[in-house]
C-alpha cells in the first residue's frame, strides 16, 4: 500500500549532503568468548571535507555500543581483531595497536613493521600474528626501507615492462607485491604504555618453488588461519606471461612456521579459487572454486579438503546459485554460505555430509556472517530502506524476526524518504521471466505524471540488489529528486541460476538490451503515472556500455548518463587490464577475422552515425579497466555533431568515485543533467 500524501508531509527528501554524511559500518568481529564484538564506524563532514573514524565495542547481550577510541580525524582505523577476551587490536596508519577496552583511551603501539601491514589476524593459542605486507621480489620485510632508499637516488621515472598486466584497476604493477607473514607475538603481558613488540616475521611464501625467481612475483589475495594457529591456507595468482588472460588462482596450505613448503591443493583446476575457511576443529578446509578457465563469473563450487587424509570433495553441486563466502558452524558439520538470490543476498546452510541446503534469511542484503554459539548468527543486514546495521539471526527458527543490535544512522534518517521497491516480473529475451522493480518518487501522487530513471547495473554478471548502497547508484537519491526509478536484472545478471548468468556470452548488446526495452514497455503499460516522453537511462561500467549501445539503437530516451562506459569494444580490448573478461564474454580476440566479427557485432562505435541523444559522460583518469578515451570518444562524437553532451572528469578517481567530495559533485552533476532534460512542458 502506498503512503498517503498526508503521511508524506512529515517526510523530507534524501539530499546529497545528508546522504554523504551518513555513517558507514564495518563488519563486526566477535570476541573469543562471543560476548562482545568490535566494529568500526566512519562518517564524512561536508563542511570541512573531512572523514572521521571510530572503533566501537558492542555488548551482544544488551545491544549497547561504546566508543573505544577518541574520534580520529582524517586517518582510518581498520581491521579490528581480538588479542584475548580483554584486549583488542586494530590498524592505524598501517601500524598495529593494542587497546585494553577502556573507553576513550588511545591504543598502545604493538607492532610496527618496516613497511605498512594489512589484513591482520591473531591466534591466541599459538601467539601468532598474521598479516600481509608489500615487499620487493626478495620477499624480505626488513629490507623494504633499504629498497625505498635506493629508489630515491633515481633521477628518472621510467618503468619497463616485457609482459602484460603492466597495470591493474588503478595502479601500475611495480616490483612491490603483497606477501603473507607470520610473527610470534605474545600479548599476555598487560602493556600500559607505548611498547613495540619484537620478533622476526616469517614470509610464508618463501618456500614456493619459483619464489626466488626475480621475474616471478607472488601476491597474496586472501588467507585464513586454523583456530589453533598452526596452519594457514592462502590463495594466490601465480605470476606468468599469461596473467592478463588467465583466471588461474590457486589454494595453498602451509604450516605457520613455514617448516615445509606450501602445498598446492588446486593443481588440477585452472579456474579461480577464493574464500578459504578452516573448520572449527581444523579437520577440513573449504573454499570456493570456479572450474572454467578464463571465466571470472563462473559458478563457484564448494570444495572441501580433508587436512588429515588429503581427500578432496565438491559438495552440493546441484545448487544453481553461486555462493560468495563461507563460514563453518562450531560443530564443523555445516557451512553457512552467502549467495545472491533474485535481488536478495541470503544465508544458506549446507550440511557437509549430504550437501543438503536450507535457506536461513529472506528479503534484503546480508554482507557478513559470524557464528554466535550454535543457534545464532551475527550478521550485517541492509535493505532498500535501511542502512547497514548489526543483527542476530536465530537459525533454529528462521521465521523468528532478526534482532537489531545497532542503529547507526537512525538519528539522521528519521523522517527522510527511503523508497521501497515494488517488484515485478515480465517476459524478456528467450521468452524467459525477467525480474525488475520500481521505486516511487518522493511525495508520490498517483494522479500525476513523473519522469523515469532507468538505472543499469554493471558487471555485467552482477545484479541490482535490495540494498541501501552508500555509493552512486542509490535509488532513493533519484526518487528524492522526483523520478520513478526502475532497475532490471537482465540476462547475464547473477542470482537467477548460472544458465541465466551465462546467457550473456557473445550477447552484450543482444539479450540484455531486449530485456531492458521489454521491461520498460512493461512499466509504461502497467504504471500509468510514468510519462513516456520523459525517460532517462543511467549506467556505470557495463551499464555505461549499454547506455552507449542504446544511443545508437533507440531514440525513446530524453537523456543518458554513461559512467566509465565502453564506446569502442575493439580499442577497449587493446587498452584494458584484464583480457580474460572480454575474451570470454565477447568470444575470442579481435585480431582474427572470426573474432573481429564478434567484437563488431555489438560495438557502439559501429553505430556512431545514429547517436543523437544528449549524454553526460563521467570518467576517472585512473580507470585502467576502461581508459579515458572510452568517454572522450563518444563525447567528441556528440559535440562534433552539434548534440548537447557534457564530460565530467575526475583526475583523482578510477573505475569508481571513492572520495566523498567527488561523489557529492557526481550526484549534483548527474541529477542536474537528467532533470534538465525531463522538465515537464
């Protein structure tokens, strides 16, 4: 039921400044005795262009949160860990500090490596600290400063590359790489003042067969440690000449003292592995495994490795969904997995012995899981009308409502418009059912006509989700500006079975475009408050590509916004960082006759003569996935043809808009542009 106008008079629109000042919540970390949890919060103050950070302590039984550290200005507090039930640790300026849980006090310096450290974890049973750090090819942590000092004597800035993957996402691939280290660190003494713990860190990658080859630089992507701290599993992408077109990411198992060489567990699988997790009793290691080489959006299978016998099994292979992360139950009989399912991110339990699954959560989006005893889970949950908060879930009775423990933005969002999504299904490409939803505009009056904003997701093998995102694509921001907002999970989206996801292969401008047009037709037919003469479409990454494809195929839109979108699929291949993605999705390479035909099939540049719709192009200078010419070219095209177009350029951003002040400018320019072209006559 829609709220009445009278009820809405007390509600205010969600504005740009307030939206960017909302607090952000970090994932909670449970204490060993599971009575407390650490988490971080941060917020941005637009008046001072400054971010502020806090370390918080949550009492699970009462739901009371206490601020542990003084508010830190401009420098991030990150990666909270437990050193014992009475002591916490956290990273500040990439240095490890200890906190004795006395509210309002500063932390005590615990360990300061010769270079910044990240991804910290600690096992009290073995007194071992684990972390990743950027080192040079020799892998020596204590010689990083020496290498840096030598580099300062250089008078030139030249970098030489012989192999591909010279750059990735937003960085050039220098000799520095992330390695995994273990350090024996006894925190049992009660430190009362600044005191740096001493010890020699062990590089857990040092005994890999090819490690000492200076041309081979290993980089740790993710690791996990057994409860007793004796074993470590990590995933790495093995360097080689084919790194730009191979998705081979392997799992290794190594003792925490590096007494033996890491053992490769995935020699027979050439797809990407991720998310390793030890069982509570240490008898098994599970991870997520893609099995198709070169396909970054392949379904993730659950692999379970017996650490005693070496037996390897793949469980629950009949599952149509692709899990994202794994957490073991305390009794080691079940795994809890997060997976996208028709616009929601849900928790499922999987029994190891049988592979049987059970759905444990419903509508909304869960981002993290921790076991709270044998009957509850501690999670972070959000939906389209609620920011992320910490909840508990009773897994013995999924019908029991979740219990909220935090409300980090309740004071700011009280009486602010948060648009609820109204789901719909329609017949799309291949005569298959396609899912979408609609958000009503602020102060909605069904007797009026409203402009419509179609938000197109990227990936393309991702999905719109029922989530309150604090980034650039929050539907409530467009609804607050007076737009009906529509989102459609076209063919290729995740969460609707792997066949649906796979169907976009060699169909970039085919099935998805058909779905979007048919979905728009469905909305116009069934929601008579939408004005068909005032339609805009916005998209980022693949969504930006789709906007460019639309510009050469339809004139039904009043305006477009293309954020870091692709205009020329052929030239985009030669300048992108990850070749495996486009080679799989488009089909082959563009330097063969058959491959070139596939690249031209759905190439927006091929339709340049037909471009006629006013478009705002947005691009970051440091986007190495889709280089700046992918926006410069269509902007040049439209302006040369005398068609209104605008370029919003950020010299300090990449594929995303990360800085709050830049995000505010992004929203201001985007909303101004789409409003300009949809003003009612």
